[in-house]
């Protein structure tokens, strides 16, 4: 059993990782600020589990972070804590700098001090894993893929803040020797995702028979990664990744946004047909594009696959079907999440 300090462990990807890590027998100290996207209902299955310790707090609270490190003596820190929605970063970039940059700096400094005080065997095995995004690389044309050597060119306040945090992690390794690892992932989807993101938003609107907003011409391309596959990749990097290295994590599933929306429509039409024989594809409505909308992302995860033997276990077709079924079977979770702070409105226009 390992002890992990997981930050942002009540968010979408973080909570899926926590559930997986605890199921594998690890002890998890889960620090989350519980902003609008943090949801303890996601972790309800861990109620009463003596290997899960939830603490509400901010990664920028250095005294709290230092206290948790001192009390629980983790073998690794896994940092998911971040403001992560591009549209929200357009409306309010300051919160993204505060959490993603200033907060990450505070977490790094506390972790560095904790690691320096560890005895040799524990210090040698300790890891700080920082979870980031492919959006730091900018936008691609019709061809090519992001590799770990692709220069950073962030185009939104969100991706700029994540790029800054990536650079801080790199700097703490090269300056202080902190044993860091960084993963840059493509677009995640799956159970427990907050419904401001494309896939859960479309599912909820399509179920309600509402218009399905698609930005621009709908031909922006993303590589889609099932969240469970992402979590297994992080576990593998934590176990065997080379210190100081970055690993791209992708789903080998490039799809245009319009194709993704049509796939959801077809699955829901099969499972929950609309009255009158209408198809949900008829609900697709093209809206004004997001400012600075990157045209295409595609990620090359061959380094992770070759060095560490990780491969995604879901195709887009199996992953999206499982995701639609999860939302159909967990309507109470969605109802509790939509508590008034977010009503599936357009942000970042």
C-alpha cells in the first residue's frame, strides 16, 4: 500500500483517479477546495473507508499542505487541482492564475521542503506528478501531432496558466532536484464529468430535447481520452516514469466536435427516443465560435506506450457508449450537481 496526497481529488479526473487508487489498496489523502466543479457525491462510495481521508482546502494554503505532508507522510503527490474550463477562463482569467500558477507554486514549495527532510530511501522513491493538458501546445493544422518536444504555444488564459504551472514543475526538478513527472493529456470524457464540458452538456441538453449548441462550423478536432484510461496512465507513470520526464497521454481517437455530437444523438435516439419520431441530430444548432478557438489537437502518446507499456483500453465508440449509459443511469448525480451555480448556459462568449 502506498500513501498518496491527491489534490483536486473531488473533480472529474481527480475523483476517478481517487476511486481507482483506493480500489487498488492505496491510502489517499484527498485535498480539494470544492469549487463549483468539485463534488463529494462522486466519492460517496468511499464513505466510511479508512483508506480515504478527505480535506477541504486550497493548494495555495501552505500551512495546510505542510501539515498534511507532515501528518500523512505520502509516498507521492498527484496534482489535479486546477481551474480547467476554457470558456470560464475567457470570462475570468484571474482565478486561473491564482489556482493554476500561484497555487501550484505553493504546493511545489511545500512538497520540496517535505521531500528534502525525508530519509534517503523514502526520498529516493518519492514522486511529484503534475497532471496537465495538451492545450499548452497550441493549435495544429490538418496534419501532425503533439509530441513531448512540441514547443509551448498556449492560446487561451486557461492553457497559458497550465503552461506556466508546467514550467514551474520543470524548474523545481532542474533547480532543486525535486523528483517530478508531468503528464499532458488530450480531452477527457466519462463518468462524473461536470456538465459544462462538451460531452456531458450535449447529453443533458439532448435528453431534455433542447437545442444542441455547436461552436463555429463544428469541425474543430480533438483527441478523446476515456477518463479511466487516463487514470491507468497516471498510475503507470507514477510507478515507472523516468524522473523529470513528460509523458503525453492520448486516446488515439481524433474526432470533429460535430461527429462527437452526432454520435451522442444516435446513442440517445436508440436508448431514449424522442416523441414524434424526431431525431436529436435535428436539434444541432451552430452558434458563434469561441474566441481564439484552437482548430485541431492530436496527441502522440507513443513515448508512454513504448517506454511504459500503456495503451488505451477503450475506443471512442465503446467509451462514448459507456459514458452515455452512465449518465442515463445516474440522473440523481447530475441533478445534485446542477445546484443553481451553473445552468448549462453559454460561457466565454
